[in-house]
C-alpha cells in the first residue's frame, strides 16, 4: 500500500507524518490534535510548548480510554442534557400553543 504524507505545524514545529491512512483521515487527526492543543493553550497561555503538548496528549488519551470503556466524556453528557432540555421545552410550547390560533408573528387570528 502506498504511504501518504502530511505536513502539520504544531507548537512552532513542523512535522511530516507518513501513513497508509487516507490524507483525509490524517488531516482529521491533525485537526483534532490542534484543537486540543488550542484548548490547553487558552487555559495556560504561558505554559511551555512541551507542557501544552503533554496536557493535550493526556486529554486525548482520556477521551480514548473513556471511549474504550464505553463511557462518554463529560462534554458529551452536558450537550446531551442541554439538547434534551431544549427538546422538552419545544414539546411543551407545541402542546400549549396551537398553530391554527396564531399567525406567523404570534398574533391571534
């Protein structure tokens, strides 16, 4: 199988990655790592690049371990809870307001 290469820049250093995976997959992985690094940099703007890289790696490893154990990361649970509350509110609003009683601006007909 043909090796593919992708150049990425992280924390001021350029890397060339070689893999049998598709360029799209490699780009997706690099984007995820960059995203996690940026999250750490926002929390710790004065941290050394090695510290930022290690903290980002620990965060990614935490995601992996939780996924393997079948546990969802806390952010996913929070998003699910917010989505569920919004759906419940929409359902309640739909049950208390009949569309035939109001026009588009909400005025009674």
